[in-house]
């Protein structure tokens, strides 16, 4: 069966899955979803009524949510993305959750607020999101392995880290005490799987709200 990825090239959580697909060398059919187009949106909702991407299909199997998709890829491509050792696998999953919940979601709060009408901004929520991101940067600075999140091997955690840090650094730049985190992001950007993902997203970067 051919894997199909329903996605948008600018979506940060789609970046996470694209990195994993490229790391695994998995053949797949990309299906670009334009939620602003009624036909494209309607077709996508027939696949996944939740209406959020990314979504991966494999024949009749429908898998939403970036982490679940990568877990599935790790099953299909043993030795990739999630360590075989149970203890390391658990720590990898924990680090994945850290990037998603402590950085990624707060970044989306800040950028999403920029898309609201002027009278519907949430300055308190945005400042809290900035504080949460700065705290996560501090935590990462203390605990970051090298060269990748879990050490020598590129894993699920790095797939989560790349888009989270890339977009978060636009919303809340690294401070002078975050040199290791900043250097880690630069390594991620030169990793072939993420460099390719960013290259494919370039035509859409003008859509990121400033």
C-alpha cells in the first residue's frame, strides 16, 4: 500500500512528520490540504473528521497526530526514530512530549494571536506563552545532549524539536544564556531531512504572521 500524507508545507506539526518520513526513506504520496478551499477541506474531512493535519493513511488505516504517525513509522522501519532499549525509548517519548507541550503549543499561541483581529488579542496569554517558552529554553540548555536530543542517534525527539524550535525562535528568540539550544537548532536545520522540509516550505514562508 502507498502511504499518503495529508499536510500543509507550512504546518509545524507536518514538518515533524515529514522529517520522520525522510529519515526513514519511506515512499509516500503527499496530499496538500488547503483548509481555506471548500473542496480541499471537504475531501480532507472525509478522511479525518477532526479536520487537523497531519494525517497519514496506509490503505484503510487512518492515523492522525504527529507522534502517533511517527510511532507507526518506527514500527514499519525498525531501528529508526525510537531506540530499541525500553528505558531509552521511554526517555525519547518524554523528550518528544517536552518539545510538543512545553515549546510547540506555546509557540502556536503566540503566532496564532498575531492572526486575530486587533480587538481580540490576548496579551496575558501571549506573555504567559513567552514565559513558558523561556523556561523550556532554560530546561533544554541544562539537559541537552549532543549532537541530538538523545545523544548520538537522531530520534523522534529531534523530529519534534526541529519545527518547535524553528518557529519558537521566531516568536520568542533565544536569549544569551541559550547558546547550546541555539546551536542545536542550527544542527537540526542542516540535517538533510529537515533542510529538505524547510526548502519545500520556503514558498509559503511569507504567510507566517509577523
